[in-house]
């Protein structure tokens, strides 16, 4: 039994490996699924990755030993185990994948067209920063685009019966868009039109865009990164099948979009936190209606909010660096504990009472919350459109302030229910 393995985690608790074995004297080789081990136990296996060797200088495990990255060719799910000679190379894509050993799943994939010059962890230890060989990647992507377009033209010119699924029905194929190409309305270049339309579809579906419509232009300027001291080893290079998109190396201080899994993880944490807060405050409101413990409602409510906020931050997948989120958390907690939002809600309700003649704390809560929530959504939208941390701070500080105001109005309403 021979396997392609990576170095274990610093404490030698976890490691990944992909075993394969030869079938007697036939010369055939069967590759088995990639496996994540903890000590001597198998935690998870992945049947879509072909593990590729990494460079010796790559530190594949983050400092917390909660995530590791690996270089692999990604095939359709369910590919392995498979004979080496039968691998569908036309469906392979070289990626840098990040595996979370607590979630037991791959949380992100970054397509690369060639072995990167370097890969390292960002300051939070949650994402990887990739330095690419732009020239090699661009050439690889250009070759892939040319081959894909040639296949599409061959399909368009064929007159025989369709074998299997019609590519024109698949919106991920260029044939789907070439069927509707008309030079009078779509421009003189069918390749540019088909790629541009497909990229719009990929963007709407949150799918990585493999290349842009100008990839085949000869006069396109190429970005070339400085070569490393040593060229990547031959065994780390892709065979002859360039597969993925080149992209700009991410800035560790820049805004990064969360993956689908991370967004779902955050939504689950937030939903549980909201339900817990509502449950506790509902119980407190019940005792208040019975004339018990009304004076303790604000203090207990604030305590619940503070404890829940700390609970959220423990497992929250961050968009910005840790320091930025901690600062926002302290602003939120400081305002909430100071009861300033509670006093503002009390003052607003007093003004409403003076103007109308009767107190309406529930209506004050509803109208104020809708107003604050609208401003909060606007500020978050503008913040997410920022490219760097310094730009995002101009809008991000509105989040803790508006959140504390909503909490203050809610606690005031519950205590006066």
C-alpha cells in the first residue's frame, strides 16, 4: 500500500492521506478517496479530490490546528475509488482546498491554474493567501478556453444525433449561449458573447468564474509575478490539463466574502441566539406582568444580551480581522451596559406620550426598530461594498450603535409590557 500524504498537524493529532494500490501485475492503479485521520481513527473521507504534492516550505496547518489546506485536482463527487487511467481529466480542476477538522468538511476552494508560488495563512488562520505564477496560470487558462471553444464549435457544426445530454441545455457550457448567437445583436465575436453571458450566469449562481471573455486576445497584457528562488518541482505541476481561473492575490486586510457553509454556520448561530434571548426576555415579561421583579428586568435582560453576544463571537465566522470585530463588540456592550439606549427609548416614549396623551411602548418599539433596522441594512450594504478594512470602518461602526439601540428599545418595551 502506497499513499500520497501531507505532514501531520503540529501536535501530530490530525493528518490527511490518499491511499492507492496496484492491482497485481496488470499495471493498473486504483486510487482511493482522500481521508482525514485523527490519531488512528478515520474522521471523514472525500471522494472528489486527487491529492497533489505540496512544497516543503508550505505550512499546511493553521496555528490552532483547526484547518489545513491542500493542493488537489477536484473531480465530480463520487469519482474515487477509480482507476488512474480512467480519471475524467476533462472534468478536473486544480484547487487549493481548506479543510475544517471541526466541521469535517471542505469550507473553501480556490481554483489555481498551476502550482502557486506560495501559500500561507492569513492573520486569523481561517483563509489562505495565495501567491500565483500569473504567467503560467494565464497560459494554462488560455489553453483551456481555446480547447473548450473548439469543442463547442465542433458541436455547433455537427449534424449527427446527440449522444447523451444535449450541451445546449446546460447553462454551464458555451454551447448553451452559442445557440442564441446572432452577430447583428450579440457582437462580431461569438466566443466573447458566449463567455460573457455564461459569466453572468455563474455570478448569479455564486459559481467561480473560470476566465473572462478577453482571455484569447493576443494583445492582452500579462501579469508576471517575480519567480521564486527555486522553480516548483515537476511533480507539483499539472500534467497538461490547465483548469482554473487566475485571480488577484488577496490582501489579508481586505474584505473577503464568506463561503456558503460559513454563511449558513453564522445564520445558525444567530438564529439560536435570537431565540434564546426572546425566550429569556419572554419569561421575564411574564413575571413582570404578575408584578414580580420588574426592577430587575433591565439588568437581567442586559446580562442575557451580553452573554449571548460573547457566545456568538466564539463561533462566528469573521469577515474582517479579529481586532475589528472585537472593537465593534466592545462598543455594543459598552452602550448596552451603560443603559443609554434604554434611556433613549424611555425619552422617546415620553415624547410620544406627551404628544398623543397615552403611552404606546409597543408601537414605539416597532416603529423605531424598523427605522433603525433600515439604517443598519443600508450601512452594512455600503460596508460590504468596500474593498479594504479602512474603507469599511467608515460604515461598520454604525452596526454596534444601531444594534444597541434596538436592544435598548426592546428591553424598555418588555419591562413596560
